[in-house]
């Protein structure tokens, strides 16, 4: 997905030593949302579980809050049309 190629998300992921997908999942968890990750391989499932092993700093959460994926999907559920 385009969201996982977002430069802001990529930078935050690099700062955390995580993947953009892990950061997106972690953001969802810290916002009190229930993410529905997709994992078709054991490696991807392990990557998804890695989202539970760290926390995002408040400034990173605020930056991610401003991202929007468009096309009737959004990183922020309040932005879904």
C-alpha cells in the first residue's frame, strides 16, 4: 500500500528500528484501535507481532495522525469517507 511508502512513516520506522508496517500497526494499538493486519507468510506474521514490542513517542503519534491514505481508506479512521 502507498501508505507504507510514505516518507514520514518510513523516517519514523527508521528511527525506531522497525518497519513501516510495524509502525502503522503500533500507531493503531496506541490509539486504542483494533488493527486487522494481513499476513500471508510466517515471516509477515512475525513482523506484525513485532509491532507489540515497542512504543511510539508522542511526537511520532502526532505526525502519523496527520497522514491520510486517501481513496476511501485512511490511516486515521476519522478521515474515512
